């Protein structure tokens, strides 16, 4: 038996023994990793943990109505990682910045024809399941996922967004279901999460959103750019598109920090903001990068912009005038919140340099 045959067998055993709580999360992650390898954004040995992987994962979940919130790829990434026990679906070692593939699985990932074979095996696995997400993903894999899918996605969301855009008050998931009783709840929830990812609606509370402004075409383009690793804001070439992109980026940054200010205990969505480490002006190519954003309350956002506040690892550095800023200082956490996706070292260094310059100017 060749090493490729052994690798095929390992993948077959992994699929047969795969335990799932979210029916399609694990196989969806494998599918987007196969796409990343095809596009040379990952290798058979290691898959970088990047925003583009998360975006592609969310996009695939959206297409088969299984999206329940942003950045969920970390959950199956953890489940498919090596852990105690002898389960067959231990595919990689999970590191901070990458997934290191176990040797027995690498041969299939390294061979283009074997990757096609693995997609076929996943399709057959899905066809053995009776749950709705698996059926919907099967249809996605068997249909054209190119331009036709783009129009189908826009058509699926158009009615929901058209209704939502006419509402003057925040809408709950329950109200959404009452207005579209013919659609399954899971599909409606996925649609709401997709619209939030597109920057068209904004979370007010758990399963409650208010509408923003923008259009579906821009939202679709935004998700496509991000899934391909393009975090530049240059294609958002009108004021309206730029505003929509900023709102979509804010939603991702807040999700990355669990909906909490990185430096204080505030977790109220209405007063949380996405704070660019590298400013958009001068660093437009990083304007949509999640690793270039802190979730901060309005007060601490302004403090960072005034160079009174910075983060060095988990340490919160600050220099507040004692006589006027006691509230800002007393509310600080002892350590900064650790985001799901790590922050860019050069972006943190940029803010630290300006913080140091501010301190030096006051001495």
C-alpha cells in the first residue's frame, strides 16, 4: 500500500468516525482548507490561521444557511485537532497561528487529484445524513458556485433585506420569524448573520439587530474580497460603500473580542467601537483587517487616538492626567482581553510608538 493509499484510508476513517454537534461545521472547514491549498494560501503541512480562512468558512456556512455568527471556524479547528483519546478525526495540531497537519493526512492534501477525491468523499458523507444543513450543503457542492450562486445568494437575501430596511425599530429573531413564517428559523438566523457580515445590519443585543445602510451587491463583493485575503478598502470607492465596509469591519472586530471592550468591562454593543491600530488614512490596504482592530468603548477609543492608551501584549499601558481622568483609569482591567484572532505585531508597535512619544513630550 502506497503512502497516498494510506492517507486516503485515514481520511475515510476520519469521516466515518467524525462526531458532530453542528452538522456541517467540520466538513465545511475541510472544504475551505482544500480551496486555500488550491489557491496556494495554505500547504499540505500547515494551514495559516488567517482572516481569509475565517471569511471563506463563514461564506460557505452562509450559502447553505448554517451561519450562526462570525468566525466560527475556530470551533471545528479545535474539534479536529489532536487531543487525548484515539478518535480518528484528529487531523492537525492546533497552534496559535496555524494548524499543523498530521503526517498521515498530508499526502491527500498535497496531491491535486486526491483533493478532488476528498471533496467527493465529503459529498458522499453528506448524502448519508438527514439533517437540513447537510442537505443544503450537498446542493451547494452539486451546483455551480460561481456567478449563478452570487445571484442566488442575493435573491435569497433581497426580500429579507428589503423588509428589514423599511423597519424603524430594532428587529429580533422572533419578529423576523413572524414576518417570514414560510422560511425555516435556521435559514432566517443565517440570513441575519450574513447581513451583519455584509455591514447591512448592526447587533443591538443577542439576536436583536437594527438596520444600517448599504446594498447587497457591495456586501457580497466585500465578503468575496475578504475570503480571498484582500483587506484593502480601496474598492469601497464611494462614501456609502466606505461606511458599509466600516460597519462590516466593526462587527468582525467586536466578535473577535467577544463583544467586550479590550481594556474595561463594558460590553454594551451601542457604545462599543472598532478602533483601527493602523489608521485607514495611510494604511488603506489594512482597513478591513481584523488583526488591525481593537474593540474599545468610546471613551477608551478616544484615549487611544489621543495616544494616552496602548496595549503591549496583555499589558494595558496608559498615561491619564490624574486630576481629570480618574474614571478612565479606575475602570481599566488588570489585563487586556485576548482576542480569538491575534493582533498584528506591526499595528500594535505603531500605537506603542505613539504612546511613547506622547509620554516623552509630557516629561
